[in-house]
């Protein structure tokens, strides 16, 4: 079975090159760095601890169901 595509039809997107992906990741990291430079780390600690506690509790619930 073959598929023919006319000139007017939309072409399928190609996978991006590794260089393009790395450039996009670098751009995202630069934006993240600029946002985090204004954040006080002492403000983040309670949030991160709470997130870890929730994950631990959720995983504990999952493990208790498995047993």
C-alpha cells in the first residue's frame, strides 16, 4: 500500500535534530535561571518538603494496596 501526497497537501513533520532540541532546552534553562534568581530559597523549602511528604504518603498508599 502506498500513499501519494499532492503538492497542496500538508507534509508530515520530520523529527527535530538533536541540535534543535538542545538549543530549545538551553533556552528553557536560561529562562528558568532568570526566574529563579529572584526567588528566595528559604521560601521554596517548605513547598519542596510538603511535596515530598505527599509523594511519600501517596506511595505508601500504593504499596499498602499491593500487599
